[in-house]
C-alpha cells in the first residue's frame, strides 16, 4: 500500500482543485445529514460538473496521465476489435457504432481507420460522453489522426432512444460506474458510507437499506460468505444498461474491462474487494484521498452485467479473456502488419505493448470481453477460440 509520503507532490493548482472538490463533498455529506453512501461519494468525485475527475481538465490517459488503457498501448487492440465490429456490421447489413466513454479518442480514431480499411465504415459513429473536457480531447485526437472520418462522428449526451441497429463498444467504462461498499454482518449486511471527521473523509458503517439488502441477497445469498467479509456491488448497472439497450433494435454490445464471473469475484478469499484509485500510474488504496485528482475504480462482476443484459432483453453472445478474444480476431496478423518497417527500437516497443495486452499477469486474463446481443443469429468469431459464457 502506498503511503501519502510516497506519492508525488501536488502542484498549487492541484491542491486548490482538490480542495474545491473536497468542499463540494463536505457540503453533500452535510446536506444528507452527515453520511452518504460510498456510491454518492464516488459519483461526485468522478463526475461532478467542472470538479470531478472525469469532468475537469487534468490529463488522465497515457504516460502524462494516471493510467494507460489498451487503445493507448498500440493500435493493434483497436484493429482486432474492428474485425469483430466489421463482422457484425456486415451481418446487420450496415448500421452505426456507438462508443460509450471514449477516453482520449484513441479507440475511436483507430477503429474508424481500421473499419475504413476493411470497407466496413459505419453510417455514423456516435460517442456517448458526459465530460465536456474529454469531448474536446476526443475531437483533437480524431482531427489529428482521422480527419477525413471526423464528419461521421457525433457526440451525444444520452443513449439514443430512437430505434437503431449496430454495435456498441465500451472499453474500461464499467469499472468507473459508482459502487456500493458493504460488509457481511451476523444478521445481514452493513453499507460502508462516507462521513467527514475532523475535516477528513472516513468510512462509517450503517445497516444496509432495503434496496441494498435485496440486491446483496440476490447476488450473494448462496455463497455463504463469512461475517466480516467486505466487497463492493454496482447497483447502477441494471438501469444504466437498460438505458443503453433501450433503442437498440438489432445488434450487439461489446464490453471490455477487468473483472471476473461472480463465483470468483465474491470468493471467500477475496475479502476486501477490488476498489482502489490510480494516481500518476500508481495504485492507491485510499480512495477517499485527493478527491478530483485520482481515478476511483472497481473490478466488474461480469455475471451482474450478463444479468442486466438479460433483464434488458439481450442475450449473452460470448464471454472471453481479452487474450483469447484478440487471438480470435486476428492478433498475429495485426502484429505482423504493425511491425512491418519498424526499426529495432520501435519493434521492441510494439512487442512490449502486445505483451501487456496478452500476458496473464497483465491485461490478457484480468481483462474480459463480454458480448450482449439482440436479434443476432450467427455466432461471433471473437469468441471462437474459447467462450467462457458457462462460467457466468
């Protein structure tokens, strides 16, 4: 665990911004009577307009930010994903692509370029992005890397309710949905919320309300978890996914994120959960520190995602590790193509990036790909190498 002293020093601007976010959170806590559920703290710390981590102007992605995502490592990731998207668009006879939470725009740029090269451009590429700051960064990336395709891109504030056909892609979006923290007690569950104590934020347990009790009983009732076991659960998942799926008449949703099926996620040996923060590429256990300056994230219960999809009228069309998905969608071919003409230094960088995508201890097994589909008949080739849907 990193200590406060081991983290990089904050600039004066960073200190001032975090102080503003902390004041906003203290007001939230006071208005709620002195205690808020952790999901509320996480939502405001990440998404409060003009203040939250994803809503303010600090750089978040890449070497200069706090973390690197798969699209930022190498275009190979997007080119493999494009193979699956192109296959779906052909099966549908055309359609749109909707990207939820497009980060810095790298995935959108590389997907569009790869789809153009395959002759499978979507009629439109929508980006669902709530952060004005990230929208601007995405526009800059697309303008620089795929200017001829920018006219196909449209930014939207909410999932489309009008009927549409196509493919939704969401890379490292589920892990940023606010979660509830809980602890197993002798008679049920406590919710771990946030209070303000001596000017600092701290956790404080309270008996779980009926909504959280019901959700945890449904998810964990048969697992026999011991008293004192603690973890997290995303209660927003089902309504969030239902809203995403509302207008999709025919097509698929492809989710990529770090996570596990439920039986592994809530295994007795994993008490303490997966919640953490990232700050300048360092994993930070204190998720209440430096509000507005560090990401807050939790692994994904992919069984819950599948259940939310079924409740929204979708079917599970495949579940795989990222490594198996990339192999099935042409990784070897794309690596060979990307390596053509590279000097020794660039070739070494490519090899390192691919290793990050594929190795079990990196993204290869920790990251999973889940496909949810509506009115599709043919199987998805991305899950032909190994489909783990039965583990959900």
